[in-house]
C-alpha cells in the first residue's frame, strides 16, 4: 500500500474516534454505550494500524496490484 492509503487510514481512524468522543460528551447520547466504545476503540486501533503502516513496519501486507 502506498503512503496515501496509510494516511487516509489514519484520517479515518481519527474521524471515527472523534465521532465516538462527541457522542460521549453529549448528555443525551442517541446511541448505546457499547456503540460509543466501539467507535472510540475501533477508531484508535485503525489509526494505530495506519501509523504503523506509514512507518513501514507493515511491509508484509500484500499489495492489491501485485501478482
């Protein structure tokens, strides 16, 4: 995967975590607590995966175009 894909993965993770944090801050949450926790932890894990890939530590991930 190229650098742009890892960057978008980081952005997606931060966006998901931010959505979860905004729901956590509101007094009247429209979604259950487990959904908020899933957004927070999932977003942070996706962001961490993206940072690790951007640093080059996930070079073993196969590319889509290679055969």
